[in-house]
C-alpha cells in the first residue's frame, strides 16, 4: 500500500527543506518513537537500548558475521539479526510487515 503525504503534513515547514523523515511505529506491540527513515541505508538498525526495552531475549538473535561500517570508517559488530513485526498507520489505513 502506498504511503503518501498530504498538504496538511507540510504545516509548519519552510519549503524547500531537507529535513529527515522521523516516524512512530508499533514494533512487537510497543510504540516506538523517533524512528529515522534513511532511504539511502541498506541496513535496518535497532540500537541495544531500544532492543532491551522491547524485552526480547538475546538468545532469539541469529548470528551476524559481517560488521557494519560507519561514515567515518568505524566498525561495529552487530549482536545479531531478528525478524520483528512492524505496524505503520492507524485503522483503516494501516499496514503490518515483518522486518529483519
């Protein structure tokens, strides 16, 4: 389903703009705020603090051997990978997807 923005969504913005898109989603039945949408990224990252607040046990993670490399060249080794249920929108305009 297409997600789009209306004229009302531009209220309070000065155009043109290059602001990041930040949304609120329901992740595994928890409302998760301030999710940055980065259309140029090839990884969906959940920081350890947020993961802990979802109360998911780390033994549910699948091992990941490939490190992530940041813009400055720093390497981070992920704790693992997991599939999580995500819900965007409100009824009747709502979509539910599984994200890794």
